[in-house]
C-alpha cells in the first residue's frame, strides 16, 4: 500500500504559480475501462514539459474512470496531477469526501467545475446532481483548507491544504456575466484559472486588461490542437460555447498535411498567449504526445529552464 511518505505530494505547479513563472499544463483523459496504460503513456510524454497534468472528470458528460484514482496513478509515476472535480455527479457529501481522500493520497491541485449537462453525454438519461456549482465547490475547498466542513463543523482529523483553481471563458458573449463570475471565483478562493480553448486573442487581451488586471492569480490560456478541418468543425458543433473562426478551418482545409498545420496553429497561439497571460493549458485530445513538439515549435523551453515572468 502506498503511504503518504511513498506517495509524497508533488507541488511544483503551486510553487511555479507563486513564483510568477510562465505556467504550462496539459489535459489527459482517464481511460474508459480498467487499464490506465494509455493514459500513463500519454502523460509520460509531458514529463519535464509541463508543470502539471489535468485529469478530466467526465468531460462532456462522457463516461470515463473517476479522476481521483486516475490522478493517484499519475502521482505513482512521478507526474503531478490537477484533479478536475465536477459538481454534476456528486452531492456536497460526496464532493467533500473525495476532496479529503484526494488530499490524503497526495493530490494537491484541484480544478473546480460545475460540469457539462448530462444531456450532452453518452448517458443522457442519467440524473444530474448539481447540488453545488463551481463557486460553491471553491467555497467548500476553502472551508476544508481552514479545518471546517461545508456546514462550518470542525474537521476532527486534520485540515486540508489544497491548491484550488477554476475555469474561465474570456470569449464569453456576456461581458458583465464573465466579470461577475470571475470576481466571485476569486473571492471563493481560486488560486489559478484555466481557460476554455481560445481562438480570439483580442478577446483574451481585453479580458486580461479589463477584468483580470491586478487579480494577481495566473490565467492559463486554453490552446487546442485541431487535427483537421473536419475535427475543427466537430469541436465547433459539440463543445458548448466554442467558436472557431473560418480562417483557421480554411488553413486546415488547404494544408497538405492538416495535422502539421494544426500543430503550427497551436504553436502560434502559444506564442500569442506568452505576450498576454501567465500560462497555457494545452489540449490535444488523443494526441497528447504532440504537445511537447508543439511547445518546441513555439520555442518554449522545458519547465525546469523557465524563468519568472
């Protein structure tokens, strides 16, 4: 059995965030089934290139292994996880229970999410729970970090020390709604923000300038690898709130090698993000092995060589 000593918490992500370094994270999906080999293989290609690896929690309401054991498996392979936690499938008892378990097993980074509607996924007849949403989940984490449960009753067996983050969508059509939720997430204790995939860098610039200015918490721009024009159209159709401009789809369509073109587009976007915010969150569904080459194309050094911004 892995005890706390063997399973020593990894906290490079938090240290880099607090030191003001340019942060790099990437997303890996847990397996659908009991064999984590492919997930571990993909995450291993990111060692030394990212500060931490996000493990998704039933993204798009599609069934996969729970992010908690998947995150522990990464820890056992020396890879620091950011365990995503969505409010869709568990009530406040289940969420707090999982947070305590995550902490005891050495997980330190948690991304608080409301979660996609079950109607979007592969079990549309399932019951969505949504007892809490992302802001209340952040509040719950903050209470646990101060030694109290959601009802303000003291924890009798040790407090938690989790590093909570939240999602943000700088391309949100409602500017006032975006500002309000961002401020509420900050107040609830979010220590970092990972964005939805960004294609409009003018909007990101405006968000950094008008909403995030002075918040002193790192914002990581979501960078997505489009593998082909067909792939880009699919993402535009199925992922809520995503708008992919025609010029990107056209570039992919005209390219002799669409995958290579997609990598170039992602690398260009990483370079744009470097001018605007404190990090990038890389998403390359089923091709996580291409994230390191994209970072190379963008001229981003391995994480141990990065300096504070």
